[in-house]
C-alpha cells in the first residue's frame, strides 16, 4: 500500500515537472524557432551573471522563461471593475487545471518494476531492504490507470473551455466577450470532428484504455512498419491534429484571442500572473496535445522492436537490456517524441495565416466533420469485413 | 446572401483542398528553418539581423558617414574657433558649445571649452560639416557606438570627438600656419 502511494507520488511529481518543464521550454522553442524561420536571432538578452565575475551566461536565451515568470509574478495585479469578481478570479484556474489533469491518464513509459530497478545499485546488501520492500510489484508508468482513458481525456479537456468562457464573460469587456463566444463555438465545432476521429481510432485499436492502445502500437505491420496510429489511421491523425490545434486556440485557429481584432481576446482584462496562467496553460496544452498525439498516433513510449525485455528485431536477433535501461529508454523516447511533436505544432503556428471566422466554421462543419464521419464509416467497414 | 468581391481569390481545386497548400507552406518554412539551423550548427551565422550593438551590421552603405570628428591643428589644438555656425544650422539642435578665450593666440582667440553632440538626437544630415568655415568638423565612415539605457549618456564630449580617430586626419590639408615674425593685424 505504502509502496503504491510512494510510486504514484513519484509519478505525479514526474508528470507535473514534465509538463511545466516542457511548457517553459516550449516558450523558448517558440521564440527561437520562429526567429530562425524568419532569419532572425531571437530572444537572447537574458543572462545570469556568474557571481563575482563578469561572465554572463546567456545560454541561447534559455533564461527568458524564468524572466517571463518573474516579470508576471511581480507585475501589478490589476483588476477591472467587473460585476462578478468570483468568476473573474476563478477563470484562470478553470483554464489551467483541466489541462494539467489530462496528463494523468497518459502513459509516459512502459512497465516499471521498482525491485528490478535496484539491481544497478553497486552494493546489493544495501539495496536489499528496499528490494524486499517493493517486492515483485510492477507499475504502469502512468499517474492514473483508467479503463476509459480516452473518454477522460475528452471529458476533462472539454472542461477547459468553461474557464475561457467564464473569463470572457466576467471581465465585462466586449473584446473578451467576443473572444469567449468565438472560443465556445469553435470548441463545439471542432470537438465533434475530434471525437469522431478518436472513435475511428478506438475501433481500430479495440480499446479505450490508453495503455492498451500504446501496447497495440508496439506491433509490426507488414513486417516493416510499426503499427503506429499514424500508419493505421493517417486521416484520423490529420483530423485529430487539426482539431487539437483548434482546441488549443493557436494559429491558424486563434480567433478567440487574435491580437489584430480582439486585443487579446478572452484574457484582455487579465494582468500579471492571472494572464500568465492563461499563457502557461496554452503552452502546457501544447505539451498535452503533443503527448496525446504521441500516445494515440506515434506509438507512445514505443520504439520499433523495443519490448520490455530489450530489442527484438524482425530477423530474430534479440538484444536483451536490463530493466532500468529499458525504462530509461522508454521515458526518453516519449519525451523526445513529445518535444518533436511540439516543435511541429510550433512550426504550423508560425507558417499558416489565421482563418477568417466564416472560413473557420465552414472548414469545421463542411470539411472536417464529413471527412471524420467518412473515415469512421470506412474504418468500421474495414473492421467489419476483417480486411 | 453571397456578396461578390472584386478581389475574390482565384483558387483552383488544389488550393481549395487546403491540405496540400499547407504542406507546401510547411515545406517552405521548414526549409528556411533547417537551412538556418544548419548554418548555426556549423558555427556560421544563420540570421540576417545583426546582434546590435555587439555586431556591426554588414550592409551599411560605403558612403555612410555616421561619426563626427573634430579636426586638429598641427600643434594638436582644436581647429574649431567656436563660431557656433554648426550649432545654428543643426536642424536637430543637438550641438552644444561652450567657448573659452585665449587672447594670447591671436589667430585663434576663441576655442571651445566644451563641444558636445547629442547622438540621441543627431539625424546625421551633415549640415554641420557644410556650415563650418574652418573645416573643423567632419564626418567619417563609421557609426556612433552609443547604445545606452539612458539618453543622457549618449552625448559625445569634446575629447571623444577629438579621439575617435587618430588625432590628425590624414586627408586633411592644413591651412598654412602663421610663420615666425608674421603678426596678426589686431596685435599690430
Ligand atoms: S549631422 Fe546634422 S543633426 Fe547631426 S550634429 Fe550635424 S547638423 Fe546636427
Ligand atoms: S565646428 Fe566649425 S562651425 Fe562649429 S563652432 Fe567650430 S568652427 Fe564653428
């Protein structure tokens, strides 16, 4: 019991550190990547001076994330005269917390056997009590192992929009209200296509459990390709990616907060760390969306041919690896995949122009939705005929 | 109701399908990104912008003249006679001159004690050079190096104006100095 608690506390800490760390990293990646794409240098003015010397550590501008955080914490927390102060203060939390919660069901590694992990400790007699303590227990590297993981993802990420709507409504500002209205309608339009894309995925995998989905993706297709979702369901991948970016309210779907029309959209009236929370939740959402993409379509923590015991190549060769190495490799694979998926999202964000509002609606309802429905019908048909 | 716009986009089916154009756009930005990234990784500069003020941008015109120098006489004194013409003509009002008198030097009884050009305001028009009757102020092919957090610190004082370049301007043709025995009319 205590062991379970301990391990899950570690998982929780890892998940939160993972999200916040990567979100901070992505603020930097976004700046630098957009700069390099635009032939610029990018933010590099922040530095840490090594004490007692004149050496300034610039580290390619990595400290800008820290500077941003410090700035937002120290700024004046201006509150507009609004008619509902409670909702106004609640909104940033409602926007940020669900985003953090989604990650709970995402598996970020394979099976962890803490007892085996202690094998590498050089003095076996020192590690022995700990080994006895953990015994032969094994854990999925996941904060909450739920059978209906994918439904939890949909349910919780749907809650996030309430924060947006609440923010727009309670700040007593027309720009905010417009942004909130746009966010709400956009969310309704795109959640449907997203759900349909996910259903076709569920039909393919035959499970709602994210862990099972990832395990399914460790197989091999036609002898060469890994059975990743992107190869099994390429159209669903595109649909999900589009809908996920739209959910995340980023360019080209950033109508709820488009600067050129609505100042800052639904968080116009927010300042200091409240505004920072909205920004942070946007970047955490990049991490979460990337993690979902990786889990659902890009094989999760799987590398091709990597099993819990080591590599097993298709030609029959095997390369056994100790458990700690496998765990480390899986966690690392997941992280690298998430970072790459996030970079891809940032690339999209800096490449595409924003939709006009009617185009957005037409795109969602007349293009994505029929396509998602068709994809679902085709998938069901294929499954039914057992092709 | 569908309104007809005069600038209706002429899109074919290919563009209307959107996804292919998106991929093309991503390829363009991606190629720029990876091209620049490759330059950075091979220790070259992958950006067109300059890292101001640590770097001087490379695309200044060869004719750009951005620094003032005050020329000197052969004996090392300021050529300027503090006539205030440059300060008068300056459209940005950024030259400040405080004069001092030395009646022993009869040819140049007046000289600047302070001569300051405020580079936070100078527009580099070169009028001061045109106006100077003594050829005492010139502009050289360089840029002033004054990024600062405080505009009060962006003034160039006399000694800086004298020392930005080697004290004597090699291109300068010096006016003939008074020979021994020659006497200024005032002193006669
Ligand atoms: S260059 Fe023009 S603006 Fe600058 S000091 Fe001379 S006259 Fe004034
Ligand atoms: S620089 Fe030339 S114009 Fe200006 S005060 Fe001196 S002599 Fe006169």
